[in-house]
C-alpha cells in the first residue's frame, strides 16, 4: 500500500531547500519503492516496507543527509481517500480549500482561535487529524490561516491545498492501494 509523506516547510523561502530528485533518491535509499514526488513542496509518494511508520525514519534520513530538521507526516491511500469523502466544503477553486494535516487529533478548543466569527468568510471544520479550511479570498488573504500557522499548537502541522490533496490521493491509489 502506497503512502504520501508530507514534509513540513520544505522549499518555502530560502531555508530547507531540497531538490525533489534528491528527495526521491533519499527515499529509495531507505528501501522504499515506487517513489514519486509531487510539486516542489515536499510531497513524496512511495510504498513503504514493513508496518512501521516511515515518518521518523524519513525525517532522520533527511536530517542526516541535508542538515535540515524536517517534520514528516504520513497518510495512507485509505486515509487520503477518506479525507476526500469527508471534505465539508464545495470545491469550485481547489486553491481555496486547504487541509491542515496534524500529527495528532486536536479538539477545536485546543487550536486557541476562540470565536471563529472574526475570521469570516473563512471557515474551519476539524475532522480527525485534519482541519478543513475554506478560504474564499485565498490563503494569502486569510486571517484564519495566518492565525493557525502562527500558533504554537501542541502538534506538528503542515498545509496543502485541495488540488494537492486530490493529486496525492490519486497517486497513492494508482498503484493498487
């Protein structure tokens, strides 16, 4: 079964630059198969070996190879397919619905956002280890996204837009997951 590994903060700004060819080679060197990357923002799909979570091993290998401390979150093909089904927002523009992937499930109150009214027209819906966020004016204009990424949450997060979520779901499913 293929999985998608989402690397936090890769190739955003001047720090933590990793070429996707180097990332593919690194993942293959760990003995993982069917390795593909998506975009330049740290999305890698592969078939892990064994049942252990590949995230810690991949994070350690990246640190050893590049010197970058990079958090890695992994979702299976089945988890990604369920995420697609669970999306509470209509998607007319896939850049205006985003998913905040979390290492651990958090309750709405743990996000420290308080009343969500001041963030309108943005909306947020927690579902398991994901937060679905509708940003009708885009991420760059979203006070809700700004508040989320600036908070010191009690878990690791990384954000992907809906187009990327759908692409990762297709990539993990394509290999017979």
